[in-house]
């Protein structure tokens, strides 16, 4: 708290007319802070800091021109260097602050719940009172927005699993090519790898045939993913593929370096 007060004492003489409130709040994640400032500008002195400060600046009475924003950044940067302690500073426009409050934005609600104003013209404390009185609630718009974000995040998680499976395929493909090149077999097309592994290793009792079957299976899955014939991989299936891919790469390494 002392750090926040020291910061306020430094910045207010420089920009008091433009600042509506300065609030110190709990240690929120970098992701959360970004979400509340998508349409605003901010300064991150230290994104790993536990000292989080929100400044609301007046864009209603004053035009926040490019020149003003640059001046603001310089002033803040100089103060942070002077004080020499870690702060994660978030700047929010007054118009957006009220918009978030009106919609009951969850992150702003959390700041209202945990925040302590070190400088306030009555705005922040009034909203805290309204929140405690149950008069700030999530709007239908905000509910729909967050649910849509949930759906997007769920979709992204599926895409990341699919990309991970493709990466595992290429890990297996590259390691198999290295093993074949080790015995003088020049790299061939992916669909030819199983037959080459069978002839050059399995038939000579140098490789268990299960690894060839796995590679063929992984190749088929990857092709179907590329064609859109498969649009989802379960977590259980991914873990099985990953475990087999790790084992496949391990035996390829043994084939490559066993004589070293």
C-alpha cells in the first residue's frame, strides 16, 4: 500500500486534472488485465509484479490525443524509474470504465471487490457501494459475450490438440528418416516409410513391428486431420498417441546411435 501511495504522490502533481481515480488491487493475472484493456492503452513496468495499480483517466472532459498519451507514458516511466519498485500499471479510459461497470464486467467487479482507492473523487467508492448493494450485475450482453469466449476457448483447445498430434507425426517421421538414412536409405515419401521400416528393420529383427503399425496409424490420422475428415481428438487418444510417439522416437534413436 505504501508503494501505491508513493506512486500517487508522484503522479498527481503532474497529471491531477486528468486522473479520476488511482486504485491498488489484488494480484491479478496478466491475462485478466489484458482483457479489461482491449480497447485502451497501458504501461506494463513489470508484468510479474504483485503490485497492481489501476488509473482511470478522463477522456470525457479531455481529448486524449496522441501527444497527451506520449506525455503520459513519459511521465509514468520517469516516476517508475525514480521509485524503483515493481508495479504493474493499468490505465483505463473513464468512458470504458463506466461501460464495464454498467455491463457488470467480471474483471472490473473483482477490482471493485478487492481494490482500495488511494486517490478517488468519489467514483470508485460509489461503485463499490453499489456493488455491495447488489445494484451492479452482469447484463445479458456480458453473459453472452463471456459464453462466446468460452466457446472460442473450447474450440481453440481442440485445435491445439490437433496441432500437437501433427507435431508428433512430424517428430516420428523425421526420426524414422534419420534412422533410414543411417543405413544408407535415402529419404522417401511419408507413405513409403512403413514399408521401408518393415523391410530394413523389422524383417531383420532390429525393430518391433508394433512401431511400424503405430506410424501407419499416425500417418492415417494426420492425413484425415488435414482433409477435415477428423475434427476432434480426445485427450485420452492424444495421450496414447504421445506415449507411442515418445517410444517410437526412442527406438529410432537406438537404431541411429547404437553403434556409437
